[in-house]
């Protein structure tokens, strides 16, 4: 006659299953906020890619030394809004680019500030200026950033949603 205590145990007990479910729940509650921030940062990066055309146009005007009434906005066509990017705007006299995100991408703005290697802002292209050799350096700024160029305000996007180079 077989005894029930001599049979090997099969499956898991209810306590073991509940323990596993609790551990998975705790891990999920820790991972979800990190995943949400990562998803928003990915959406913000789309905005930086969209702002790339504006960066190129500002650099072209600066290096060519073009005097134009439109300034750094000359020949720049703002891209249409997307689900993550509300708009891209260029300041015609400073070349500062403001990229605004939608609510699902953090609901703020990043400011891209151009300057020369010495930390000096670009010249006003609506008046004659001498074209300069070298490259235009860009500073990306979110809410907690401090500008290298005097007088350029930081963006309004929370730093936790900004890419590392914009914090």
C-alpha cells in the first residue's frame, strides 16, 4: 500500500506562487518609472533630430557671413508638428533654437544655443559681420541648465526627461 508521504511532491504550493507573484510585482513597480522616463527621453530625442535642420541653417548663415533681413531664419522652413514635437523656432538675430515638445514627450522646451569656441554668441546677421573660420558649438539646455552665453534662457523641459547632453 502506498503512503501519501512517500509520493514525490508535484507542482508548487500556494505560498510559493504568491511569493513569486509578490517579487515580480515589486520588481515591476521599480522598473515602470524608469521605463516611463526612458520612453519620454526617446521622444525628446526625436525633437533634437527635427531641430537638426535648423542647426545646419544657422551654421551656414554664420560661416558664409550672409547679411540678410531674415537673419538666421533665412531659408529655414519650420517642420510641421508631430506627435512628439510641437514646434521648432529660430531666433533671427542670435540663432538660438527652441524646440518645444508635446505633453506626451515631457511638455517643455529645450534650447539649443550656438556659440563660438570662446563662449561668445554668434553675431547678428541682419547687420554686416565678418565670416569666421571654425565651427559653431551648440549647448543644449533644459530646465536646470546654465547658459554659457550670457542672456540666453534655459529650456523648460524637466531635466529628468532631457538627454544627458541637455542636463
